[in-house]
């Protein structure tokens, strides 16, 4: 009986440690508007209104849940780039992801980052259609986190 209780407590302890390790807490920054249209490490182009991020270790295409503990806002982002390369930073967010988390004014904020399991489908957050840009916005149905950029035809 005592051995069974000890086993249950040990299992619970290991489970809690695993959950805590999966969630990382640290500082986040965001890409400036000047990087709009530049290539990212996965070969695509950065669009300031897409929900993407840069992370050092997660594989490309991984969906991350980023939470701002100061205001409780949550955003789901896709890893498309490598970085940040500052020692105290854990993630670089796109401009839109940073604005949805409310960290534009401070420039840097404390966030909690956790990987979304592949079985869970995050709620879709489609890019706004009233964007003022020299590009035509198209959201891919299979991948709502990536915005295809097509040059508008000049008439």
C-alpha cells in the first residue's frame, strides 16, 4: 500500500516537472516594419501581418502558443525563422502577433511560450482584409498562419 502511494506521488511529480519544462518563460521582442518582405530562414517571405515567429530550437512549421502574463492575451504563431540572438530573449514575434499580445509600446515583454500538440487544432486567426500594402493578401486554407504575397498588377 505504501509502495503504491509512493509510486503515484512519484508519477505525479514527474508529470508536473514535464509540464513545467514544456512551458518556457522569457522575454520576447518583435520584428520591425523594415523587415517586411525579406526572406526568412524557411525560405518564405516575412509579412508583418502574418502570425509568425523566430525561435532558436523549435522546428520550422511548429505552432506555438504565446501568452502575455501581464494582460492574459494569447496568440498562436508558426515558427518560420531562427533567432533571436540576444542572450535574454527567447522568441521574436511578427508585428501583428506583438500587437495582439499588446507589447508594441514596451518593445520587449515577458511571455510564456509552449508548443501546441499536433492533435490540437488552434482557432483560426485570419489576416484582416483591409490591409494597406502594395501586396495582394491571400490566406492559404491549409495554413492560415502564412500569408501569400502577390504583387498587385499596376494598371
